[in-house]
């Protein structure tokens, strides 16, 4: 089933839940003050790949990892994750010098909706944190793959296989699409 069909199916299910598609127009107007004038534009459930940079790898828990020129690994949360969390209001980062273990929580991002742990994509030592986020955590909402990075890890010698096991951008896009259904 394509994205437009899934969207239509979801919309149909929502209309049925408020009283059916035919009389649903009246029900929608009564319930939400809405009146359907024309056929709505189809919505897309597809994840635009141009929004997921090709040089990143991902955890299933929505962290991204990028190998920097010096061999360190920069880490942040995905644009998808920040959009699910909503407006970020607080970030708790690890400290430079902390040892982190792949798959273990090492930071926290907090929004008006929820707090969420951030997991290390590889084992190693924290060598840099984005201290600007202490005063402006909303940068993550505005630029998740750029200025919204969280911390940088100097990977442990044995972490090459951990990085190789992370999701490629296409696999991450599939994960997001499947989560939405």
C-alpha cells in the first residue's frame, strides 16, 4: 500500500470513529467546527531521504553518529526524534573524560512533553560536548544534524564493529516509516 493509500485509510478510520464518512461531514463540523470544502491534498508518509544526511549512521533509538575527519564520532538525535519530542527545554550532557558504553544511556534531552535518554552509539571516551545547548537546547529542534549535535566520542579500539552495526540512512528511513504505521 502506497503512502497516499495508507494516509487515506487512516483518514477513513478517523472519520468512521467520529460517525462515518457520509454523515461525517456534518459530524466533523459539529465536533471540530470544520467543513470539508474540497478534496484535501494527499499527505505523504514517506520519509524524504534528502532530510537524512548520507554520511550518518543511526541507532534504532534515533541517535545519529558521524565519523569526523580526526576519527572521533559526533553524536546527536535525529530530526525525527526531535520532532516527536517537541520543543526541547533542557539537555543533560555527559562530561568530557567520561567513558561511555555502546547502547548505554549517557545523556538526556527533555522537552515540554517528555524526557528521553540518549544512548552512546559506540564505546569510548567523551572528548567534547556541545555546551551551547545548556542555554539554547532549542538548537536541536532547528538543526538536529548540524549545530544541534550533543557530544563527541573518541572511540575505543574495539568499537569499529559497533559503528559498522549501526543503521545506514536507508535502513533508518525504513524504520521511521514502519514506526508511523
